[in-house]
């Protein structure tokens, strides 16, 4: 098994892997008991009851958002709402410190929304984030990383590029340079 780490590991530190793909604590615990025969006592599962309930609420909301983001009609006809759902999901992932494969998948979903609507600068930015997150999860040499790199270089190569054309922006259009916060507002289309 190949393991990729995203922070320094000191000698004697324990390296752990997730047995589940996440979700609220009741779902995680049920899966772990059923498939692996143990109850988890990790940092997340051991939170005090009120904090665990809040985390579970966020993770249930994350699943709802993920389901909505995957609705192709909504992506085509209401891309701004779909992208804002991506942003809301991203905020949950930040709060829950989720850095597994759900994160590059989220960035790729946002890329697809922008690519379908012909926005080159935004599509490139999301492809770049997806690529960087995939490198952390899967390693520099993984085929998925190569696919994302190709989309960073040429987002127009995406199979559904420009099927809706609602946000048409070219590569030459300026990307905001007003700091990280301004870039995030631009990227997620949070203006107005």
C-alpha cells in the first residue's frame, strides 16, 4: 500500500488511514462495526455529544449539497446556485478538516460547472486546485493527477466544454489581484 502524507511525520508518530468515506457518526460507526468489527474512538468520534451533534449536522448537510451538485439539469440551468452549493460544501470541508478525495472531487465538480459554461479562468483555477488536492491524496504519479494537469493547461479539452456558455470568459481576461479574499469571492462567484 502506498500512503501519501500532507504534513511532517516525526519518528514514532502513528499514521492512520480512514476505514470509511466519512459521513455522520452513526453511519461511520455502523459501517465500522459491520465491516471491521470495532467501534471507533478517534478524535472526531470522541467529541463531546453537543460538538459531535453539530459535526453530524454539517456532514448530513454536506451529503445533501453533494447530491444537489450532481444534478445535471441544475448545473446546466442554474450554474450559480450549483457553484454556491460547491462553496457551501467547501466551507463544511474546511470546518471539518476534510482533505481526503472528497476535496479534489469537489474542486472537479466546480471545474465542470465553469467548463460547461465556458469560463476559462475559473475552470483553470478549479482544475489547479483539484490537481493539487489529488497530488496530496494520490501522489504525483497517479493517472488522475495527469488528467487534472491536462485540464489546467487546456480546460477546453473537457468533453462537456461550453455546452451551456452562460459565463463565457476567455483566458486573457483578468483574474482579480486584490488578495486571497478577493480571489475567493471571484472564484466562487460570491459578488452580489
